[in-house]
C-alpha cells in the first residue's frame, strides 16, 4: 500500500486503493461467523464432516421434513461458551433461541435457528498488537446459530443444485463494536481472533473451507466527528487480505461520495476479489424483515450453575498467555515468540522439541529449517515427517559433538523427506563426527605426507596454511572430522 | 365391534381373537364408512400396512403383554408414518410419503396397536369442522348432515363410527376435545410436553400436542399412558413420570371442582348449560365440592390464540416451498416458483393464517401484536395457576358453546373461531383437559370438559371415570 495521499478529486476506484483524504476516518465493525468443531450438527446427529458427497450427511431434522424437531447439541454449547469466555464476555445463564425467517432454497426450514434479543454472551474484548502497539476491540455479542446449506450454480446448466450437508452445522456469530479505524486494524483483529479460536480448539478457522466468514460494517466520518456515519455492509470476502482490500475500496467509495456532497446509502456491498471492486447486492438484500420470534421448539438455554466456571478453568492456554510464557520460560526474543506462537500447532511443536533440547537452538531450527521445509512442501506441521522427538534427538547429536552442524542439515533433509531416527541416518550415511584422536592423527599424517611443502611452510610459522591442511583433512574424512579437535591436534604438532 | 381396547387386547392374549382377523374387520369397516356411507373419514386406508402389522404381531410372542395387543387405531394425517402418505389435508404435500415414524406412532406400534388408516383433517389442523380439507368434508357418523368438528374430525368420526376404539389426533386450540364433544366420545389434550411432538407436523409449536380419542374414558387413558413420556427427539417433551391413569374407587370427598363463570356466558346454548349443571350435580352427589370461580382473562383467549397460533404457523409452514418435497409448480424464477407452489398448494384458511401470522411478526407490529399477545398469554396462564393454587383441583366447563353444526353454516371465519372459545385456553396455558360425553341436545352429543393443573392427568382421568360411571347411559341420551 502506498503511503502517498492523493487529492480527493484524483480518486478513481478502479485505480487506487489509497485513502482519498486524511479528512475522513474509517470506522469498522466486524461480524464473524465461525463453524464450531463439533462431531455432529447443532440440532441433529448428522456428521459435520466437510467435503462428503452432496446430501449424504442429512436426516429428517436438517432436511426440515414435516414433523421433525431440533434438539440442541451440548458439545456446540460448550464450544460456544469456550469462545465467549476466551473473548472475555459475560456468559448469560439463560439465553433464548429465535427464528430468523426468510425464504431461500438452501435454508430448508424457511428460517434459521439463531439467537436474537437474548444472546449467549455479551460485552467482551479482544486485545492484540497492531504495529507494536496494543489495541483493544470491544466484542458486542457472541451468539449461537446454525449454518445453511449450499447452493451450487455451476453443477447443472440452467439449474441450481442444493447440498444440505452443511445445513445445521453449528456456528457462532461474533459481533465486534465499531472500534477499528483502518484495514490493518481489522486484519490484525481477525488474525488475533482466529488465533484464539484455534488455540481454544473451537473451530478449524479456515476461510477457504468456509469455517470462518467475515462481514464488515464500514462507514466514513470527518475526523473529530463523534457520531457514526451511515454504514454499508460488505460481504463476500474470502481471505483476511481480501477483507483489508475490500475495506479500503469501500471506504474510498464512501469518501468520494461524501466529498462530492452526496450521501452513503444503507446497502449491502459485495466484494469481487478478482476485479478488486465492490458492487451493491440486489437491493432487497438489505431490507429483509426477518420476523424474529422465540423458537418454540427449543426451551431457553439455561446453563447449569458452575458450567461457565468449569469451561473457563478447562480453557486451553490462549495466545496472549502463551506468548508471555514463551518469553519468560524459554527466554526467547519478542520476534521468536511471535513466529512460534502464530499457529498453535507450531507452538506445540516447539514446546515438544524444547522439552528435550536447548530452547533457543530449537527455536532457531524451527523458524529456519522446519518452517522452510513446510513452505517448500506445502505440508502442515502436524503431518511433517520430522517429529518433535526426532528433531530434539538431532539437536542432541549436534550438542554432544556427535555430528557437525553441516552434517545435521544433511540428516535433517533426509528426515524431512522420509522421516527416521537421526542417529541411524548419521550412521548409515557416515555422517557421525570423528573426534577420535588416533583417526584424526592418521588423517593428519596422510595429509602432511601428501602436502609436504605446505606442511613445511606451516612449521615455519606461515599460519594461514593451517586452514589449507584442515580443509584437506575434512575433505579426506568426507566432512566427518571434528574440526575443533583437529585444530588442536594440528596446533600441537606444529607448535603454533 | 363393540369391545373396547382392553377387551380386544385381552381377547388376543387369550387366543380368542387373531390380530389379522381384527385388522381385516377394521379395514372392512373403514372402507364401508367411506365407500358405502360416504363419511369421508380417511385420506389413506392403510390396508397393506395394517395387515403386515397384524401378521407381525402373530409371530411375536415377546409382545404378548403389550397393553394394546391387536387393538386397531387410526391416526390423524399430520402424523408421520414410514411408508404412508402424510398430507395434513393439504395439496401442498402431494406425492410426499413419510420416510420416518412419529414417536407417538412408534409407541403405539410397540404397544401392539395396529394402524388402520390416516384420517381427514382441516388443512394443517387449521379449522374446527374438517371442512377446510383438500380432501373434502368429513361427515359426523351420528348425524351425517353435520360436521364431526375439527380439526381432528376424521379420527373422531372413525372412533364414533366404531371402526377402531382408539384414535390419535392433535390439538392446538381444541382440535381433539371439540370433535370428541360433537361425536359423543372422549377426547384428551394432555399437558404441553406430556407427549412427544416428534413426527407431528407442526401448526403452532408452543400449543400443539398429540391427543387421543376413545369411546370411553378407559380406552383414552390406556392410549394416553402408551404415548406419554419423555422423548429425546423432542426438546419440549417433559421428563415427568407417567402414572397409571386408572380409576380410583370411593367417593370424591375432598375434591374441589371449580365452575368458572366465564365459561357459562349468557349466549351458551341453554341445553348445554343444563347438561353441565346436571353433571356437576352428579359430581357433588359423589362427594365433590363445587365452587364458583373466575378466570378473568378468558375473554382475551381467542384474540391471543389467533395471534400466537398464526404467527408460529407462518414460520412452521415456510418449509413447504416446493424445493425438497411435495407440490412444485413452475413459475418465473425462484420467487415465481415459490408463489405458484404455495398459492396452489395452500387452501384459503391456511393462506389467511399465514398472512395474519406474517403480519403480526413484522417489524413495527411485533410489539403491538405478538409481544402483547404473549404477555396476555401469561396472564391467562396465571389465572389457572391462581385458581389451582387456591385449593381447586379441577375445573368443569362445557367443551363447546353449541353442538355440531352443518357444513357451510359458519362462513364468517370469526364465527368458526368461536367454536374453540372454551378449549383454546388450556392450550395457551399448557394444562391438560378432557372432554367427556354428558348427554344430548336435540339428539346431538354434548361434551363436558375437565381441566387440571400441569401434569395432573391422573386426577383428570379419575374425575372422568367417576362422571362417566355416574352418568351411565345418560351420557349418550
């Protein structure tokens, strides 16, 4: 993003993502839908598994057959409460499910079971760093609801196909306060939120698989103004960077309107990632009357005494706590901590290695070799061939001088490709470091015999020839000679 | 067939009668009622299903002690049964065959009962006469020029005609008790949550309950005992123990029966009022104390009911959209398909209630109508709570303000709505109620109603047994 500020009159939507003026301030609130990682759907016992053949994970309840009734999945409640607690919300002892009524072919019942005026939780906050400064965004509410199915418009020419496998998958909607002031803040909020949901094992948080979806409410106002401007809702972003770009574009569009003396219209805008443009959704989209009313098929959700406390106590370590612990327990730099805690699986991997090896060395290897290998292969760390115990063993071999640092990298490459025990690989490939004095002296004798002139000059005090002889021994030993011990032996022999 | 359900089960158990013969007899009667007598009771006569069920019973010694062994019954056509059409009396479910079985039906099957047919009803249970069915009007077997009441008119008529001793119906505002009264039989609406609604096609979820018909109190109590109890498939079903629902010997000394003045208005048919008075006299003679009481918010029940029920219905009936099952009419685009399908599929009364319900839930009207109605509903419930807390054990009222009427005689929808004036309060409050025959008015049956506190079905049945015994043949004279 260019830092250059253009004059408002110079703004062209299609050309620029640069804010048109410093006169306006962006105000953003985000609504994030997150699929809960339950085994079964929110109101029936169908599997939530992703990617199965269409309409195979369905039953009378999620197909909305006449007479079928919803029964709430307790696992979904637990995960939703975990999210609410992780976001510092007040979890309400009683919350109420409501029906959100609208017709759509992939909404089987003609209503979505959601929560409306009595949500599960309200009033939380999320604190996260943006450009080395800590920022806090208020969480308005966290409520439970169910997902709709999928309309597939590209399967059959001229017809729409419906896949109801996703219908009834449990979701939480996390609504933020309009506390963000820039695309970067919105992006940082989303990354922090994703991290919490992942750390607390609430969701797979994959925008690609649709387990995390973001709608943005954005408005522009003159700096210094305290009232909110007219907002629009931006939808259809499928990555965090897409959210950031969409916010910039929509903000620029609003600013241009306001600059021209126009006004922003309340509407839903759809982001088109391919063209980098926003366009209004069909006019009706924003004017739905959902006719919410309490869901009579489900009694109020009453959490038993102590439930929220138990969930809080069983909450896994969240990113902020883990960052603090990594810094103090392992004495890592802030940069190392950020890299290692960005994903929970990486942090877990690090801890398993650091349990049996020097933490700082473990950190360097993971941030270097391990992440590079994963980037190259496209693997997730969970499926990486080098298991933490094996990496720790490898670092142990280096620390004890059994293998050289160079040899260790070769061994690592083998482990990354095929897996295996590092000592065995070192053995098989002859990469064990030789620090046995007799062997080292034999090699030295041979090299001196082969290079009599260089040996004489070294003996005469020409120290730069030390390196030549050591290099020759290393070559002869195929890199297995311990260079440190070799140096000592050479010094003894030539009295240097 | 004159034997009642327990008599049939005993005969089967002793080997005196075979389930297949019983099923055949019931099926023959069912066909005769519709084909010869033109009563139009059934939407589906389940010949094959019933014979298969009967045959299965004969080979199943394990079910020997089943309480309804070999007993034929009928079910309203808004209960889902695997392999049988479910129409709800509507065109919109054209071609739909149930792929699963309602819990109540499942429990009847487990109890040894044999389903012989699915009965006619007002479309989606919206009506009080079984006139609003896409499958034509059902006739009252006792007076074929008149309606059987509704919306469970088909099941009531089947029991009254002696086709089967037991019928399942459903209640939202009186749809079992009112036709029971019109057909001279017993009709029970249990406490909300007493019977699982799983597999009952919803009309108004917070009011709906499956109810039973029997020709006597014992059969109704027997069937209720079979279908009652917690079901994990219905989150609103209650985990409350189900007692035996048997009669209690001895006097009614110590029992206080309330006579609510709001249920005896000046416009009540005087002959029905007189029959109620006579019934109360009998109860008093058995030792009960009869006390005048008041339920002051009763007059608001009909307006409240006709806001809450259509509101829920407008949402419950959204799933009939032509997308997944039932009728689909071609139209211009998605919206055109929805409009064509639903316009063609729903009859006028259902359309009226969907529109009414959509309106009362709309932004700007919700507070004035739906929210207000729910508040008044609480007041109606509190009326009952207070009267039961004051030492009154049961209330006794007429079931309906008039006996059965002729088809087409209530052309004003509001007139029809008033048929439920004494019954819809129990649905709004969620309390159990029963209608028992108390005599005839110009040859037409009249019903008296007991209402009790939540889950007090046992007491309700005891009082009904007592009244039935005290009235004897008078109940049908």
